[in-house]
């Protein structure tokens, strides 16, 4: 009996879970894998799941899908929209939504495994399927590696993965070289001196310090980085104070930094630190700011030869023009840790989930950004068909290309 992939996707979408909390999702995955007759290892990196299809001699191909959701309140209006809530690491009750397509990633992976099992007489080798937690924290891949996933399964000859994106359904986007940027997540604590709101002269106001720091940080990219180069400095959150007549003792900034390579990373990080410390000094702070790195992700770099092989294979399977170069994405991923730790090539691609007619109409009117919701939007809603089928097909074609 085949997996009802549409029902599976809808179930996963209705029951999203935050990073490292994907216990129900992991249970659903394990149940489906066991129904396919596969042995399952659960609890890798806390909530990760992995399995292997061993089919004689041949290469070892690792396939990876992530499975965590985001603290976003869904506004799609769909019948299967999420109303779930969760508790974030700070202990706050938050809405939860699969706003990045990880539910579709899991669905396509399970469909691909079922197809590969059904066609074992056509290939040989080993397929290892990794269902990874906590991609949104940039921590799940390393957690699974620390838990021994590379030792408990045959080591890969290549690592493959895919991600849903707002391209037309039926389209694959991939490029050799850097496909996604490196990134760091930083927390910056600005330390002032609190006091009464009526006596600001007796305080060192960290709110003003934070405001000045945010504005100055924006000049790093606009005034210090060559316009021909890529860098992103985003302040995604500011936390300070509890009441209008109390000047707090500190303020916290949450930063997201993006760059194409390690040299650019070192350059941007140094500029950010310079700005943060200089603005604190300019505000009269008597204590140095505290800068903490929450996560650090390497660039996602696609192997040139392997990418060329897959482009040829996909165009053979889906037709000329079915594969496009989407350019380098400034988003970041932790999938490359598996390939880096194993010392093997990686290919990571995107597949489309937007109704092709809707996409073409928005493109013709120059309204892509306004009308096509992107990942992490509360309106992110892939069309189910042919997105599911194409995700399965793309993964199967890719795996088969590297199996004997």
C-alpha cells in the first residue's frame, strides 16, 4: 500500500513543531519508514531520524530533509492551516507554522524512499535518509553528527538535499559553487545604567545606545562594502525595558549576518564589532558590550562536476528549460556540515511550489515580491500538486544518478 503523500503533507502542516521539539513529526516519519519495512534509528541529535536502504554493492548516497517549523502565525486561510502553538527557548508561548516548506521536504523524502524501494532491481548501492531537526536554529546537523550519525550509517560518497522555494512548480533551481551564503547569528548586550525616566541625565540610556547602534550598523553594507560584493547585516530583534518611565540597565540586539565566504565573514564581523563598541563608547557606557555568537553556518557550496551531472539528468527527465540558475541565495543552511564532516561532495537545490500561471502573471507585472509569498512569510502556501510529485521525482532522479 503506497503512502498517501497529500494526506501526509496536510497532517504535517497542521501539526508543526519548533526546533528540537519535533517529537510528533519524528514519530510520523518513523511510522511511515517502518511501514515500508525499513529499520529506523530515532533520537539522533535529540529528535532526528535516519534509515538506510542497503541494496548490494555500489555508492553510498545520503539524502537529507529537515523537519522543524517556525514561530509564525499562519495567515493563508487554507483549510489545513496550522493553529498550533509552542513554547520557544525563552519560555514564551508562540504560534507555530511550517512557513519554510520543511513539511514538504519530509513528504517528498518519504515518497522518494518508497519509489527507490519499489525499483531496487534497477539500481545498486546504499541510500541513507536523514530527517534532520533544528535547521532553523542552524544546529540540527551538528547535533546529529555529534550523536554519531556518520558512524552509525555507511559514510556517504555524496550528500544531496533539496528545499522548497517560490519558483514555478515543476522548476528546479541550482547552480555550481556557492548556492547559499554563510551566516552568523549574534546577540549583542549593550550595558548602560538604569534609572528614572524623569532623570535621564543620571543614567546611561541603553535604548538610545541601541537605536544609534542599529542605524550605524546599516552603513556597513551601504557605505563600507563594495557594491559588487554580497553582504547582509540585519537586526531582527531589539529587547529593552518594561515600563515607559524606567530607563533600563541594558538592551539586547539580535543580529543576522550573511556573506559568501570566510574572508567576507571575517571582514563583516570585524566591522560589526567595531560599530557596536564605538557606539557604546560614544554613549558613555562604562562597561564593554557583550557579543555572543549563537550559531555559525558555512556557505552551502555545490560541487561543480556533480551539479553538472544532475542538471543533465533532470533535463533528460523533465525536459529542456526545467532547470534554472537562481543565483546565490543569501539565506543559509546547515546541510553542508554532513558533506564537510565526511569530506565528500554536496549538491543542494531548490524546487518550485508556486502555481506556474500565477507566477508568470506576477512576473509579467513586476509583482513577484508583492504577490508571491516567500519562505518565512505567514502567507507561504505551496500548491500541493505538482509540487509533491516533482519533489519526489527530483530526489529520485538525483539519487539514481549517483547509484550504480
